[in-house]
């Protein structure tokens, strides 16, 4: 990786690496369960009302 890459690309690669480490030793059923759990967490997060935080930059 070079330092000239956009931050979004670095974050994408870091996330993909994290997921690979989590799923590395799991079989198909365990991997499927992982993704089902992550989907449920995401659905719960999206159902929460949006709250803007004071320290966000525009």
C-alpha cells in the first residue's frame, strides 16, 4: 500500500482484512451464521432514529 491511496480505499482494505481473519477458520454454516448475525445488527442500527452528533465535521 502506498500513502497516495485515498483514505476510503485504505479503510476498505482494512475492513476486508478484518473479515478474512474472522472467517478464516469457519466452515460454511458458521460463516452463514456470522453474516446473518451481522445483517440483524445492521437492521437494528438502521431502525434507530438518526441523531446528529455535535462533533461531526461538514
